[in-house]
């Protein structure tokens, strides 16, 4: 593996700083527009404007997903583009100016302002997007790297961006195809059989394509036939085949089309059956408000990534690689370590599992706190995978870390918070409740401090310290602490805690000190919660 190849597999340190800054800006804008003003779009502006703004956000996310897929397939080009990414002063000023311009409407948007606020708001948003986009582009790469990147990938990049922007709109335009009787009849029949197989008694009306029971029914004909997903998968596969035709072996690669369509149709049936099962099991709000809102796009993303993995992994679908020079001796050939011995994976994967289990718990349950023991067991198994790496950390006790942890815990407990309406353990009682308390304590005191500190203070903050000097240290600490705070309801307190833990970690250059301080703080809070019964303070 050449040095260029190795660089293409890792992100430059400066890019982490830019991505962290953009994530914080998006979070700040989202929270500000959602909570800082009293303004309902449909009550003041035309429906077309509100739906257009909402659709633009969806298109932006689908475009980011399309670009991420392109980056997976064209790593070398993206690595060359982003090799010098960093938040330099002038581009950073342009980016922050864009953020400020997009924030100006917060000052005058009020309920009842009507269409009078529409023109200035759109003007400030357009200005903010222009300035912010220009600053971001310049932070990601200098002009000469952009020119080289666009010359190399211009048409491919344009096609991917257009496809990403157009995907949601095309899906809506394709809704008339949902009237195809064969697809809807087949979907309805398979869903009915699926519910019978699961043991649910449902009322099915094949003529109207309505299935359900009591007050919970699903109309399969207009919105759930699966045509939309099949069309999106077809468009994606056609785009992929066109863009990477030189790497694929035809006509064999055309098998991706029927495979994608069949998998999309099958998963759509599974999605509807799961939606019905959730709704008929006494959770209609969860079925409609959570699962139904995200399952379709999640499945499309999984199908797209799965098809790429299939095309990349099956030699029969790809051209034979070009002859390469004889391999160097084994001792001279760099190789990636196994997953359980990879220090970067040991810092990233447990945190990813921690976040994914939280997302799954919130999606499948209206009382996600009740599922904490399962999350703790899964996270514990992931930590055990990397334990040989963790065991090599410097675990010597530091009195300063212990004192800081006690102070953090005491302040966290003393700051008043609103009492919880329902206990986080839901309806658990007896032995199940005792097990919940035990695993909640293990997760809170042992697992969470280890996972969060290794990711935020050790990995993320280390990546953000691009240059030497105090300015870079402060910048890295602020960004990592801000990301840490975004995970907590009590974000202001969490921001301060993140900065203290950053100081503890950098004081002697030992992440073990930050883990110890975090564990002591959490143990203090957990003990106070048990003693007082105020579990909401955890």
C-alpha cells in the first residue's frame, strides 16, 4: 500500500475541525429557530413557501448522503481535495458571517407577522447560505485543489448533486404510479399474510386496500404500495451503473436492478407489518410519529449501501484489477490492525454503539429509559472487545481528578431540575426493577465515562488540535465540549463539565484522569439519585 493510498483511507485532522464547526452551527440554527422564537410558518406564509423550505432541507440531507456515497467510491479524489482542510481565519470569518446572516430573522420573526417578514427573511437566508457556503468551501480546500477536483470529477459530482437534490421531489412526482394494481394487490396480500403469521387478527378490505383493527388502520393503496421505494432504488442503481460503468462488468452488473427492486419491495412489506404490529400493540403514536417517519428513508439508505457493498465485494461484477508490481516482503508491507486491536476503533466504535442503541430505544419504545439494561449489556460487550487496549491506559489515581469529579457531581445535584412526569424504568417491578437499577449504575458509573471520554476528550479533541499553541487547544476544547453538551438535556451544565474534563485530561496528558473524574462525578450523582429518589438528575 502506497503512502497516498494510506492517506486516502484517513481524514485529515483539519477536516475534523471544519466538520465539528459545521455541526455546531447547524445545531445552533436548529435550536434557535425551533425554540427561541414563537413563529408558525403555515400560519404566516404561503403553503408553497413552507413546503418548499421543508423540502429543501430534505433535499440537502439526501444530497449529503449521495456525496457520502460518492466519497466512499472515490476516496482518492476526496482525500486529495481535503488534504489541506482547516478553519483558516478569512474563510472562518466568511462562514461565521453567513451564520450571523441566517440568524438575523430570529430578531423579527414573530407569530402574526404575516407575509411582511417573508422577503427580508429569504434575503437574509440567501445571503447567509452564500457567505457560509463560500467560507465552508474555502475551509475545505484552497481554490487550486477545487479546480483539480472539479476537473477530475466534475460531471460525476454534478450528477450526484442533482440526483440528491431531486430524489425527494421525484419520489413525490412518482406517487401517481402507486395506483398500479399489481403492486398494491401484491403488497396488500403479503402484509395480510404477515399479520396472520404473527397472530394478529385484523380487518382487511382488499378493495379499498385498508387493513387494521379498531381505531388503527393503514391505507396501503395511496402511500404504502412500495412503488416510491422501488423507483428510488431504480434511479439510484441506474445512476451508479452509469457513473461507474468503467469499473463494472456488463451485462452482469445489471443484476443489481432486479435485486434492488425485489429487496425494496420485500423490506416495504416488512416495514408495513412492523408498523401495524406496533400500532395494534397499543403504541399508535410511536407507530405513526416515530417508526413511520423514518423507516422508509432508513431502509432506502441501507439498500443503497448494501448494493454498493455487493457490487464492490463480488469479483464477478467488477473488472479484473490491473496487474500490479510484485508485493514487497511482508515485513515492509504496512497493514491495518484487526478491529479489536485498532486504537481508533476502540475510541469510536463504543461511542457509536452507545448512540445507536439510544436511537433504537427511542424509536421502538415510548419509554426508552426502560430499555437501558439492554443498552448497557450491548455497550459492555463492545467495551469488552477492546479491553486489551483500555488496559494499557495509565489508570493511576489522581487526587485532582477525584476532587474535580466530586465537585462536578455536587454541583450537578444541587442545580434544581424539573421532576420527571414518569419514572425512567417505566412499569418494571420486583427483580426486573432491581436489575434495572444495577445495570443503570454500571452504565452510568463505569461504561459511559469510559466511552464518552475516549471519544470526546481523547479522539475528537485530539483530532481538533490541528496546530500548536493555546488557541488551537482552546478551540479543540470548546468544540468537543459543545458536542458533548449537545447530548445532554442540561446542555449548559454539560458544556461547563466538558471544559473541566478537558482541562483534567490535558493537565497531565492522560485520558485516564478524565475518565476517573467523570466516573466519580457520575457515581456522586447516581448515589444522590438513589438516596433521594430523584432519578431525573442522572
